[in-house]
C-alpha cells in the first residue's frame, strides 16, 4: 500500500488516477474531510462508476 506522500504525488501528476479513492480514504482517517471531499469530487469526474468513492463522499457530506 502506498504512503500518504506517495498517493499525493500520484494525484498531483494525474488527478484522475484510480488512486484518488485511497488518498481520500487516508485524508478521512486523518480527519481532513475538506481534502478528502476535494479529491473525491475531482476523481469522480472521470470515475463515476467507483461505488466506494461515491459512498465515501456521501459519508463525508453527512459527517
């Protein structure tokens, strides 16, 4: 599993990478909900079928 720093680098290079969910999950675990939301919204622009990401975004919105 990639570290937070590695995930951030991947997403910086390609905001639509499939790793966006993992980065958002790490942000959520750290309580960085605004960052998690931002990553999820951007990632879901190209990955609408990612059910886990959509569910996590829903959880963040109602948190």
